[in-house]
C-alpha cells in the first residue's frame, strides 16, 4: 500500500473532522468500522480544532498512523490502522492512546462580563 496515498486520506479524514463534516470522515472507515459507528465516533473529540499526523509506521499488512486530535475540551492521541480496501486506503482499526482533558475557551460574551468595571 502506498504511504503517500494513506497520508492524503488521513489528511482528508482530519480536514473533515475539523470542518465538522462527520459524514465525510466516515467515508474513510472500513465497512467493518461503519457497522460499529457509535463506538468509533465516541473516540473522537468533536468538534475538532486541529488534526495532525504524529507518526507513520509500516506494519506487516497495514500502515499505522498516530493522529493527534485537538478538540475544544480534550487533546486525543489516536492510533489508526490503514489497509487497502478495493484500491482505496481505509481505516480498519482505531483506538485511543491517550486523552488529556482541557478547559474550554470562554465565549466572547463571557470574557467581556468578567472584565473589571471602573470604580465610580
């Protein structure tokens, strides 16, 4: 399987997550994973702000990509295993490596209301 093609598909998967287009992200999953879609989506910190390919390793029959996904409330490291399915790279396995919760960014109107008011 061509590593460049897998990197392109992984980037498209990440771009779809950042765009909030879960349907487009699902297109990169194997049929087996699509049958367990709820479990897969539960792994993803949605909405995602950024997705980066952290590493690529060639396994015996697949490419394993570690993805760093930055969400609004958590940073997640995912391990994805990619295989050729009918000439197209597909994610056949996905699992959590780590999850770090973080404070959500305050909304613009919340930061204004927290600003000190001048003394009269």
